[in-house]
């Protein structure tokens, strides 16, 4: 993603977090905007979040890793610090085609999950 589009994406994610924390819903205009900015992987990522398939695992040192239960039933350990997911789609999309990391469903779900959880729950899905 280019710099202007990255700014739009970051603002969209902030709007999503604010709106969800206030209303516990994601309005249609934000869903349409997510689909427009992120393409078809937005729907896959939202489905993963809706299915509660994203788990944050925190170490005592404060580092986070994320486990995403993919649609195939396979569990993937993903890292936002190095922007990596071990799934075949990530390898094809991000590594071979050199496309944006946010255009891959598992990675995008890592960014959507904490924004679509109630702040009263604390650190989302922490083990």
C-alpha cells in the first residue's frame, strides 16, 4: 500500500475501533469502506474475527504472538512484529507477488481483532 492509502487504512481501523467500542456494532458504511480499501481479504479477516479465531498469546517479556485458526482448521502462528504468517496464501501473496501484507486475511485479522473487542474484556483472547 502506498503512503496515502496507508493513512486512509489506519484511519479506517481507528474509526472501526472507536465506533465498535461505542456501539458494539460495525455500521454498513465502515464495512463497505473496509471492503473498498482492503479488497476481498477484508471479508475473510472479519469472518475470522467473528468466529473468534484470533488468539493473542503474550509472553512474560511483553511480546505478543497471534494464533489464527484458518478456514481449513489449521492453526497458524503469526507475528505482527515481523509481519509474517506461515500459511500458503501469505507466501504467495506477500512473498511471491510482493503485495501488501494487509491484503492477506490472517494478517489483517490480527489488526481487526483488537479493534472489534470490548475494552472491558482487556487484552483480547489472552491465554
